[in-house]
C-alpha cells in the first residue's frame, strides 16, 4: 500500500450507513507540516453535520472527517518546527483528516501525549479540551470564584469544561438530559445539575446562586434555551454561544432582555480560526492544563472516554453520538 492509506469516506451526504472505509492517497507533509501516523481519532458533532452535508470544510482543509487524532510523528515537511522528531507520541488538533491512517498537521497544532496516557485517551483530548479551554479563558475570560453554567454537561466539551472550571477556581453548574448524565457531571466536579427536559434551569440556576445567576454561560444549544439563559445570567454576565444544537432561530424580545442584564453575547468557533490563533491556544493549553493530566498534582484532569469503536465501525459510532447516548468522547481506533 505504498502511497496509500485507509480513511473513512462517504460518497453522498446522509445517514451513518453512508460511511465506509476506503483506500485513498496518503498525504505528503507540506511546508511547516508534520505527518502523523494515526492510532486513534475521536468524533465530534461537526463530523455528524459534515456527513449530512451541513458543514462546509474550511478552505485548504482535508475533506476526510476527523478533527483530532493521536499517534506518532512519521515524517517532517520542509520548515517543520524543530520541536518534533520522528517517533514522538503526539496528539493533534485538526481542521479535518483525522479518521484515517495518516494525517498532515501544522506542527504548532501538535501536543505531546503526557507520560502514561494511552492513544485512546489522547485522541479524546484535542478538540473537546481545546474548545473548552478557549471558551473559558480566551473568550469567556473566567475569573476565580465565578459561576459557570455549562449546557450539555456530559458531552465531550462539557466534561472537559467542568474540570477546567475547577482548575481555574471557578464553580461549574451543568444542564443535561438525564439523571445519569447529571450524576456523572457532579462526580466530575459540577456543583449543581439541572435536567433541562424536566426542570426550569433558569429558575433552578437562580435558586442555586442566591438569585445572582451565572457569570458565564457556555451554550451549545442556542434558540431553545435562550429565555432561560437570560433568566440564569448574572448582570454583566458573559453568554458564550458555540453550538446550535437547539437551533439558531429566535423569536421574542431577545435584545430587550439581554440589554436589561447588560449581558455580553459572544460567539466562538474553533475550526475556522487562523493557524496563529490555534498555535496560541495550543501553547496556552500545553503550558497551563496539560501538566495536570499527569497523576500526582493537586488537581487531576482526566480524559473522559465513553466508548471505543474500530474505524470500520464508524457508522455505529456516529449513530451513538446522534442518539445522544454518549457521556464523554467516542473514540475510533485506527488500524496501524
Ligand atoms: N464552536 C466550537 O469551536 C465547537 C467545538 C467543538 C464542539 N462544539 C459544539 O459543542 C457541542 C458539544 O459537542 P460534543 O462533541 O462535545 O458533543 P457530544 O459529546 O456529542 O454531546 C452532545 C450532547 O448535547 C446534548 N444535546 C443534543 N441535542 C440537544 C438539544 N437540542 N438541546 C439540549 N441538549 C442537547 C445531548 O446530551 P443530553 O442527553 O444531555 O441532552 C448530547 O449527548 C456541539 O454543539 C458542538 O457542535 C463547538
């Protein structure tokens, strides 16, 4: 298979059944890039949207699914960062291409896999944890002692955000759609949890904060939660929208309610950011959060893996995520 590799593929957008593994050309690292032999990759909601034809791949990015991967460096392109050498165990933030045996990545989007961490765990880190870190620190500018309401608290991003809140000295609260997910989130560090399907989380959040509200809301739901979000938000609070699982179409007196809270509405996407921004984010996370994945420190961060599927079972993996069954990340094991 010289010059070839296996990769997840779909011929037409649609259901998970459209996914299969096929032989494609192996990428060759270009200027500033490193070629990684992928041992594991993980799923993200964007993969589901892309498979349905509803997420345009950013210009220049691989059309192959997969926003993150773990494996080892096998080749260096011209001008690649001297920090990396062949054989290094790495995890990578990708704009695409992770669901394959090899992927090209700009060297500044690589992180070393902490000692003792498996490839499966490492594959679950880059997209969810860098997103959560970015939302809390780069966008939300979280401060010690602040309260953060995290929607989808048992999701890949949510489980990372709970732990990063605690690391920052902030107080996480979550919403989720089942008692099991809320229980899991509380064990990870959430101070309170609200079942958004059964409870009014706006009222509950106020009750839990002595009628003050959340200083930051990390919102990947959007329209269906907007009114309760504005109820739950503290005066001068920051409301960070980073997903629209509950639609983007709002009807109602949105701006009036936002204005009376003097709220800041902030939007954030990671995949479409510049290389420079991603490099800064990877550097900050590597310095400030990655050391806490190694056991022994006062705060212990841990990757949350829900399930592991071989690459050829990618359709099953997509179905599990689409049915909202996962707590934490769904990982794909890639044949070496
Ligand atoms: N902006 C960015 O840069 C960026 C980067 C990465 C991810 N994201 C976004 O972050 C979100 C989480 O991603 P993930 O990969 O961590 O997801 P995930 O692990 O698949 O978890 C998503 C969870 O959200 C809940 N959910 C689904 N539909 C919902 C709805 N309509 N209303 C309320 N809750 C709903 C479900 O849990 P329940 O059982 O609790 O309902 C589901 O299991 C997604 O919206 C994704 O697009 C954004």
